[in-house]
C-alpha cells in the first residue's frame, strides 16, 4: 500500500516508515501485532448440584462441595448422626415427594 505524502502529516509518515522497517527487520506477522487472544469465557455454571446430605430433623442440606457446613459437623460430632443417616435422609425425603 503506497501512501501519498499529502494524506498524512510528515511526523506520521516518519512513524509509519519506522514501524514498517521494524516489522520487516524482525519478520513480525500481522497476527503478532494483534496481541494475545482474549481468554476463553468461563464455562457456564452446570446448575445446582444434587443434595447429598440432609439433616433429618432440621432439613438443612449440603451438596458435598466446599467446606463442611457447621450443621453437618454438629450432626456428626455432637448429635451422634452417622454419614449414612444423613445420606439416607436425602433419599427418604425425595421418595416421600418432599424436596
């Protein structure tokens, strides 16, 4: 592409010549000039995870992800429930049609 001298001010023409020389010297491709591609968008959330544990009395639930909730620690350590009882409470509620 040939630029006419009247199309640009002399400073801009000088800058364009310098840039062209540098691009040619370093063998820079147009793709390199664009810079890195933006990061891919995060995947959409998968939706709510199924409930894995439910307190038989209070009805509090936990999906098993992240830190153990306080009610779960209390149920296991202070109230004497077992993990199987808390898992069984999930299936009992869903088979009763509640939840």
